[in-house]
């Protein structure tokens, strides 16, 4: 059912007020260790509501998804959200939590499991926000994608600026993976073990501290350590710009064959799929997923959003929304067309919390719902596509 639209200024103002009231609590929650932190009010209230929720509601995305298919979203918190005039969305926005529980059966931690967040100082792990996501997912019968263990970005200063020997660095990564993956063992369906390790030419990224300091062999160790810590989790490579056949996706194609030949537990390959109507739809997405599936891998779309160049005034035209819906539909169809693609995640579902306008100021409206949770054509494109394959896949 569509909601009556709240005027944006009033909506923003109420969020800012909420943020001012809630900010000290958010800081306390972030700083507190797992055992000591109080449960935020929003968490308690949405837990109560979860008990009466119908996860088979046909007016949602999860309710029309084929059996065994994960339709997911990133869980807003940390990262760019920390700079916005609102409180941490996952911890404090009850409506957001409710829509997320109703619509999705898979969740990805947008920032809450990244190094700078979960391991902010060398001897302290801040598990509270990640624990809260995993708990909420269990309450709402959702699976979780873990994101991420070996990346060049969002690493804490103590790590990037520390003067560690190779041996120490290796042990730091081993300990981190063992602790983080081990803590959620059995409760994470897929882990993005290695994120964005290649540049657009298919070369290892120099900025990646692990690869730069320890050599590319460390990637195989990261997969081995993750597998030891949770043998049930499916372990993925994840990257953007690998939707098509190109130098970067070719580099993964080569590397994964080498690793699997060596017995390294690599289970999946995932194009993030941050798309823009400016560049056209990657028409070879399905064929590209298929070549990885043919290697025996699981595949997934992990971070889909579709940016639009907004006209003056900031509202997309009907034609732009229709084009965006077409991109969402085609991305989902590409995944559904590949037997091993059973997980499809969008990088946030409401424009209110999207990273896109923060990184791309003249672009936006990239998600499937407005700031007021009004469904866009893109939402219906996903829903109709899921419905059309239900019972046939
Ligand atoms: O680290 C700086 C800090 O030093 C500085 O003081 C502060 C003030 O501006 O900014 C901090 O950087 C922020 C960063 O998160 C770390 O918290 C950025 O501004 C902020 O924009 C950034 O946002 C996150 C981004 O990853 C970082 O790359 C987004 O919330 C998150 O949605 C986004 O997610 C990534 C996936 O993990 C990987 N794939 C691409 C995707 C979109 O970028």
C-alpha cells in the first residue's frame, strides 16, 4: 500500500530533531563493548513488532521471491551516515527497521563490519552494531552477508599508520578474521572476504595494505582463515566495475581458477553493480555471471543501485524513473538467469539514507523508494520480476 507523502522539509526537520535527541545515545552505543551496551529503544520496539510479522506478505519483495532466493539490502549505519544530520538509521529509525524487516530476507552490513568500525583500536573490537544486525536478522528470519575482511579502504589509522613487521601484520589479519568470522559462525550466509583487490586494468591495487606489504598470496590465506573460522559460510570476491567482461573481471576469472586449483576455499564471485543511467546497462552481465558459475562458483549481485543525473529541482522525470526501473529489472533478470545466483542485494532501499548523493552531488534518487518510503517504478520492477519467476525457479 502506498503511503501519503510527507513534505520533505517537515520530514527532514523531524529527523534532525530525532538526531539531536538520539546522538549521545548513538555515541554511547558505538563506544560500548558488546556486553555493556544498552539496547536502543528502537531495537526493543521493533523486536516486539517482529513477533507478529507475516514474512509471506505478497505485497513485499521477500514475500514474492522464489524459494531459496535472497533479496537483500544494505543496513544503513556508520560511513557517510555518521556525517549526516540524523541518528544512526539502524539503531534509531523504527519505521526504517520495520520496512526492512517486511521487505527483505537478506541483510548486508553497510559499514558495521568494516575494520574501522568493528576493530577501531588494536586491542578492542566493537561488536555491538554488528551483533545488533545479526540478532535483528535472526528475529526477522533473514540471512546475513558479511562485508568485509580484506580491503584497501575504511581501515583504522592504527593499522594503516602502524609500523608493523610482516609477521605482525599477518598475525593481525589472522586474528581479525578468526575473531570476526568466528563470532558469527553459522549466522553469516556469505562473506565478502576480499573486496576490490584489482584496479580497472586488472592489476592488484597498490593501496591495499595487505597485498602491498605481504604480497598477493595473503588473499588465499584470508580465504583459508575465514573457512577455518566458519566452514559453513560461503566465501566471496566482491568488486565494482566487474559486471561486464573486462580486464578487471578477467583478472578475477584467472585468479579464482588458480586459487581453486590450489584448493583454496573460494566459493563465490559478486559484481557489486553500482550502476548509472549515464553509462548504459551492462548487457553482458548474465553471460559474465555465467562464466563464473561455470567454474562451479556461486554468484551474487551485492550492492545494486542506479544513479540518475538529476534535473534542476532534484526530482527525476518519469522517463528517468522508467529507465532506472528497467536497469533494476534487467540486473535481477540477469541474476535469476544464472542457476548459482541466489542472492541479490540493493545498497539501501530508501533515498533518505543512500550514499549516492553524498559521493555524487548532482546524482541521486538511486534506490527503489523515496525518502518517505514511497515505492518507485524500480521497486515494482523488482517485485514484478520476482513474482514472475516464483514457483518456476
Ligand atoms: O574516514 C574519513 C574520515 O577520516 C573523515 O574525517 C570523515 C569526514 O568526512 O570521513 C571519513 O570517510 C567516510 C567513510 O565512509 C568512512 O567512515 C566517508 O566520508 C563516507 O562517505 C564513507 O561512506 C561509506 C563508503 O562505503 C566508504 O567507501 C558508505 O557509507 C558506504 O555505503 C560505502 O559502501 C561501499 C561498499 O562498502 C563497497 N563498495 C562500494 C560502496 C559504495 O561506496
